């Protein structure tokens, strides 16, 4: 049985834009405010990482300070360490997120440490966040495949996800970073992880490299999953994964969910206009098939 409601976690302003050309602060603010106006209630607004590694996110503090906050919307930011957490707190983020991987090699390439070292780094972040009563979300990359190691064992994904939950994450997002997942493979992974992590505390984050993202979501909708990550207009990709295209487009996800009678509270036509506007500012083609059909 499919759920009556799915929570959409919009990652376009962070995970999407960090892999696109730099965008002006005013355009980022318009994007975030437009997402909220369309009905999205969970928005990843920025990232407090070193601008050396992700220059597109260097202005996250200014963006988060200048957006007009909508009621009932939770604004989050990626914070890899205690310094990032302090910046997020200074600009009033509602929650933060940390990130690691299920692949040792990808972890080394992405955040320059082992999986166990990344988890150890998060201990101070979780401790301080708990002191501040600030919710922490966690990402696990490469849950279905790695550009360096190939297939990843579902048991490894489960172990990392379980550890993050024990450390204090309220939700763990499982990311198919290079988009190699297929429905059967995704469901097997999710069933394995769900043995030690309640599905209601998991989110799915699919890239659409092989056009499988929507099919993968559909394969998991009856599993107890309550949250799906997506990016308006299909923004993004992965700089460490050659050939990896953008995230699952939020508009495409909404069209499918609404067609199944699943409530999201989001206006897909209004969202499509928001996505088209940011694509025009970036000078790129809108990657959402639904947006292209509606517009």
C-alpha cells in the first residue's frame, strides 16, 4: 500500500547548485523563496563547507541571512564539521546535515578521510547540535555503486546508516550518487538497511544518470519510506562521478506522486515556473520532463 503523504526534501539550492555554474545571490534567494511559495516545506538552502572545495556555496551565509523565511518551512544547511555548524547556527538554520559514504574510496576522494574517520569527525557536531536542540540529518553517498569500487554491499550501507542514527541523526538519506540503481537492486538494498534502521527514518536520494530515478522511487513507495530528496529542474550531478547527471527532478517526482493519489502539498505548475527561471539564469536546459511539458 502506498502512503497517503510523502515529504519532499528539496536539495536544489545546495546539492543542485553546487554542481552548476555560479549563481548570483539574488537569484539564489529568489529560488529559495520561490520553492517555499510553491509549497515546499523542507529546503536545503546552502552549505557551510570550505569554498576551496565548493566555491558555488561560498555565499551561503549571505543567502541564508537575506531570504525571507516562510512559516512552516524548515531551512537546512550542510555542515561537515563544528566550524560549519557554528556558521549555520549564526544564520539561524532550522537543521543541519552531515555527509559520508558507503564507499571507502569515494569517501577519500570526496571528504579526504576514511568512513570511520568521517564518523569520528561528526561526534563533536552531534554533541553540539544536541546541546542546541538542533536536528541533524545525515547523507550516505554511493549506496548502490561507486565510481571507483563498483557495487557496494548493502550490509555496508546498513552499518553506516545505523551508526549515524545511533549518533543522533533523526533521518538518514540514502544516495545513489552515480545513478546506477535499478528498481530490484534498490529494493534489495532498502530491505537490508531497513532491518536495522526504521524505514520512517530513511530518505531516498536518486540521481537520474540512467533514467531510473522515478522507477526506483516507485519500487520503494510501499516500504514505509516517508521522505524523498529531489531537486527542482533536475539540477545538479556529482563532480566525483564521471558522467553522473542531475538529481531526480522535483516536478517529475510530484507528477508521479500526485498521479498515485499521494499528497505533498506542493503546486507542481508553480514549481515548474520556479525551476525554469533558475535554468534561464544558469543558461542551461531544464532537465524536468514535466516542467518542459507544462511550460
